[in-house]
């Protein structure tokens, strides 16, 4: 099947070179082809091609991509939910050293054997200085490769020169990787940073111009509030059927990210947990206005949420438009979220420093947890 498709491509490309002009083909020719399905390094998230993974510095991007590399090399599970097909992985850890990588791998492997299929390099030429050719040769020598991680873009992108537009420079920054990914049917994930300021469109948060996201096959944008163990991953791309945003949870015990569901549903759960927490800590029943003020939320939205929670027996409507937590002698339903249990969905710890961990609950109200630590998380 793939051979027939490749023969067609070679015929078109070869004919174009021979005649010195672009070659066309008919819609009938295209529809007659048996084109192979897209291969996925991580089903539904990372297809073959070039994907940009962006997030703030020290946010956990390197932990995430190293976890993908381990899952690929072992044929394990990526992000806690996605079973991946085993294959070799090249991890270009261009901002790390052996000591740090060993420590991270030891945490990720949790006592398991280090996979032979995970290849690591600490240095690599820039793409326009032999890096593209070096990667092509490596992929030729490792036909079972399914994933390449470049951490980070800054280390391999061509140096800018001349008076050229920013969009053009950004668009062409990763252009050499596109034909490599297509020729070797491999996924290439390139780690990059986001801007300091938030934006309505997650792609607009990627540092640089829109040429970067426009010049690749897909983009992943990782967002997390400091001091929180949960995060959100925006997923989009040419082979992604529907843009999505996923909620992720950080597990400090395994040093790994896990998908915990759709981001909107997860946020709704957090809002319900926050309401329950306010009612639990109150000295008596509260009105929607009281709860809205405590949460710094709009009254109308809180009033609707309180009504929904009362209908699902998560809280009690005691009359006169006031609400309270369920009585102690009321049997909990499977859908009921207590104030303490609701927060545990985000994990029980936040991480701080390069490889250090805080053992604080996420509903902890110490100064660090309320206002954030001066230190960051992982890369």
C-alpha cells in the first residue's frame, strides 16, 4: 500500500525535476491511491510530522517529552492513558547534562530497566550547519524510530542574518525537518517557550511570530499556574480532527504527567470543589452573593452552579435562597464531591525546584501555596 503511494510521489517529483516545471495530477489519480493512514507516536496527540510543544520555562516540558521517549522505547503508556507502539526514540537533550538526565530517568523508570531503544544526545549541530543531514543519517540507520524530541528549538534553529521579516525567519526555522519526518514516517517534537502574557488563542502565546506554528504540522501548548499540580494541554494540528484542550495532572511520585480528562469538565469539577470548600468553612448557610464574593466570581454564574449542585445532592438548599454543605448524617452519592476529596483530583503535592518536591496538599493555605514559591518546577 505504502509502496504504491511512494511510487506515485516519485513519479510526480521526478517528472517535475525532469521538465523543470511543477507537475500536476488529477483528482481521479489522487482518489485512486491507497494512501496509508497517519502513524501516531502518541495516539490522538502526536502524529508523524513536526509538532511544536510550547510552554513557560520550568513548567515540566522536559519531564513530559522524556516521558514520551521512555513510553515509546518501551512500548508503554504515554501520559497515563495512551498506549504507544514500541519503537526507537532519539532525545536531543540540548539544555541538560548527564547527571540531571540520569536523575530524571531514574525517577521515570521507577526501578525498571533503562530501554536500549532510547537514544540521547547532549549536543547537535544547528539545522543549517549539518544538523539536518545528521538527523537524516541517524533515521536511516534506525528505521524503527518513531519519535524524535528536540529540546529545545533555540539550540538547533538557524541563526538569523540579513534584513529579513520575522515571520519568514520563523516559518523557515523548522522547515528542513518537515521532509525528514515525511520520508521516515517519524514524529518530531520540538520544545519551545511561550510568551509571558496570556492570549485568547493558545497559539498566540507561542514565543515568536505566527510563522512558527504555521510552519509545522501541529502544536501543543502546555499551561499551568505556578504552585499547581494540574495543567492544561491545548492540542491542534493538520492531522488532529478536532482541536481539544486536555487537563493534565502531575504525579510527584512518578514524575509524570497524566491526562485526567477534558479541560472544561475538569475546570467545572474544580469550581464545584471551590464552592463546597467555601460552604464547609462558613459558619452557616450562605447566599449565592456570599459565595460569589468569596470566590471573586460573577453572581449569576455562581447562582446557577449552586442550583445544579443542589439538584445533584452535592450541597443542600436550606431555604431562603441559602446553601450549605450536606449534613453529616446524609449518605453520600457516588457523584458527591466533598471539599477535601474534590481537591485530591489535582494531586496532593506541588513540585518546586529542579528535582525537589513539596508534600503539601493542594488545599493547603500556607504562604507558598497561596502566593506561589519563588522557585519554579521542572523544565
